[in-house]
């Protein structure tokens, strides 16, 4: 096809999102969220059929502009077929993204036990054996994912809110950032792209009148940023993020999670996260702030 018809056909190629990740980590919730946002969702599709699905969408004359496909790992040919499908899509210049959902082993075990279902890959072994096998199968895909979401500490509503923030009302593909405060004593966020350590600052926990409050409190934030090096650190790291954000845009990376940590995730990391998020927003980056561990003490 040549001329105007060819241009129209090219414009009709639908946008594609592949939803994958650990069984029990929330793939079905993610699929329902995108369906509510107007995406055409296909659950448990064999990877080899994804290019065919995109071709059918392209023939819909714009009626199917966005397709989300949930990919399951129960087939052992998963990686081979998916790699071939992704290569085919790239050759056709299909705009596609991969969402990878995961959770910690103990959380996944509890979720499977609560519904009294076996893990799809455990065979005659234990649930944890299936989880280990699945992580091994998905390792390469996780590394290539555009968006990794750790659902260990998220309920269904929080997961939907996070996906809504990423996909609702998309008009152009700009960088979107999640700035997450956390406590090192509760472990590093597994979905962090960048990690910031605020433990070099004095801890408001040891100031009796500040201990009950969080970094969202003005007095706590003032205390944190009155400490030597705090404002300078914020300024320099914001400058660094400006450079990183520009590079991510050039490379087509659309999502970044910045994890800001202190000991308990209550004071310093919360105050610093709020200021960093404000700096990113002023730099034109759409930003979501999450305080993972605030309230756990």
C-alpha cells in the first residue's frame, strides 16, 4: 500500500502493553485496571499469537487502539516464543511496553495458601519450589521490563491507584517517576531504579518532641533540612536527576522509581522524598509519591 492509505494503516497500529510477572503478584488486577481504562485486554495469550492480535487490532480502523496482553509462564516455551514475538513487533515498529509484577517469596506463599491453590509450576513440590522456578524463568523478562511493580505491601486498591497514575489519560509518552520513601530496616524496595540514602543526616527519632511525627510534619521537615549538608544534597541530587531524566527520555524509558531511605522510613526519607518529588514535578516530570513504611512503627 502506498500514499495516504499507507499512512492511515501505519497510524492504526495499536499500542501494546504486555502484563507479566510472578503468579500471585497481581496480574489479574492489573489487567482489570487497564480494561477499566479502555484497553482491549486478552488474558493468558500464548506469546506466539501476540503479533497476530496486533495485526487484527490494526485492521479495526482505530476501534482497537490499545491492547493489553497477560502472558502466563505455564508453557515451558514461554521465553523462546516471547522473544520471537517481541522481535516481530519491533520489526513492525509496534509501540510496546512490558509491565512486570512481583512480590516477595513469603508474601506470595501466603497469598497461595490463603486461596488454597497450588503454584502453577510447583509440580509435586512445595509452593516455594514453584516460586523459585518461576523467578528463574522470568529473570530475563524482568530485566527488560519498562515498569516493575512490587506488590508485596500493596493491596488491590493501591495497585490499581498506581497503575491509574501511570496509564490514565495518556496523551504523550513522557517520563513518569515514583518517589518512594522506605526504611532500610524493612529492606530495599525491589522495584527501585535509583536508591538514595538519607542516613547521613541526624535522626529526628532522637528528638523527643519530633519522634511522634513524620516527615510530612513541617517541624520535622524543617529540622531535617536545617542539618548540615541536607539542602546541598537535595540541590545536587535534583541536578543529577535532571540529567538522568533527560537521558531516560532520549532512551525511551518512561518510568523510574526513586527509593529514598532512612532507618525506619518515617522522618528523613519522607521529608526528602517530598522535596525531591516537588523538584521533579517542577522539572516537568509527572511524579507520584509513595511512603512505603510510614506508619509501620
